[in-house]
């Protein structure tokens, strides 16, 4: 379990730094107003964050089972994509990422 969470966190950090070019589909179910990013959808979600912005220009993502060590990489990606008011915090279910465009 711990090794799987570490692998998932490193995968998220990798795709935050080097996003894939149109790889796969963005399939992220919505839970409590936040898109849940499954490990297999990480590359597609981080490749085009604009598709996940709501009508108010806000982005809410939940990375289940992700460690906090991926947060700086995700925040870097958001700032690079033109988001502001970027925040990352931990919940029991994983890492939550919030931003506004």
C-alpha cells in the first residue's frame, strides 16, 4: 500500500513537470465538487487542465492516495498554465488541489 502510494505520487510529480501530449482521455468523476483523478487518468488530466475548469473559472482536483511531496510540482504546473490562487492541502482521502483562472 505504501509503495503504491509512493509510486502514484512520483507519477503525478513526473506528469506535472513533463505533461503528456494528448495522451488518453480525461475521465475524472466528480466527488463533492472536486474531480477525482485516478492514477490511470493522471497523464491526461495534467496534459489539459483547462478542460477541468468549471463555469466560475475554478479548478478542484483530488488525487486519492497521493502524498504531499507531489504538491510543489502540481503547484508549479498550475502557475505555468496561468492559474492563480493556487492551493494544495492534504485530506484523509488524498491531495486536494484548488486554483482559479
